[in-house]
C-alpha cells in the first residue's frame, strides 16, 4: 500500500510540475517588442561570457535566440520558452521551444540558448519544416568549454552550433536534444 501511495504521490507532483510549466508558458507569452529586446540582450550576454559565440555570429546565416526557457520536473517534466530568428540584426520570425521528458529528474531552472545556423541548408530546413526537433535534421553541436577552445572560423564543419547560458535554479542535467522548435505568430 505504501508503494502505491508513493507512486501516486510522485505522479501527482510530476503532473503538478507539468501544469506549472504550462501555466508559466502562458504567462511568459511576450509581445514581439519584448521578445526582440530580450533576445538581443541575451545574445550580448552570451557574447560577453563566450567570445567564440561572437566570432561564430560573423559566419552564421541566422541565429535562433531563446532568452528565457523555463524547465521543471519531478520524474515527468518539460520546458518552454519563446524566441526569435535573427538574420543579421533583423528579427525575421518568432519561434517557441518545447521539451517533454521523463526519468530521473527533479528541480526547476531557467536558462537561455542560442543556435547559430551556419548553412543555408539549416536555415531553409528551419523555415520549411512545420517544427524542427533538435537531433533530427541539420547537425547541431552543443558548444561546451572543450568545443569552444577548438572552435574557429576555419574549423566550422557542422550545420549549427548551440550555446546554453544564463542558467538559474537547480536541475540535474540540461540538454536541448529532443527539443521541438516551431514557428509562432507575434
């Protein structure tokens, strides 16, 4: 009986965390002007923390910037955030980022991420797809400290490079693999 009660309690807490994320996602729906401003500020923050990102931006065909992703979970979890597609310094479209997960996880966190689309093929795939699941389609390399040390404009060989930054909160494990990115109207 105790096992059943603990399982039910765990499921109820997980469901509550998913409901909280859904509510947070609705509360986070920002105006186009707010998203534009927040994305550009987030990108500047990334450039200060990781100068190699500024170097990549010079060669990138476009940059997807998600300035505020909220992630929470207890066994079941999810994340949500909204962002922009920049070509040069111009915002051309708006997107959301959604992830669902289950497994050994507990906590809540917010973070930002940017995906530097280095090829016309990657940009075209994003624009033509009804939703891009990271890990399917163009090759995305998650840039950590080790990758960043060896990254230069002459060593760029992949379709896209992603940076996760501005992390706040506590949650074990962070990945954008399996994230679905879809165009939204603003």
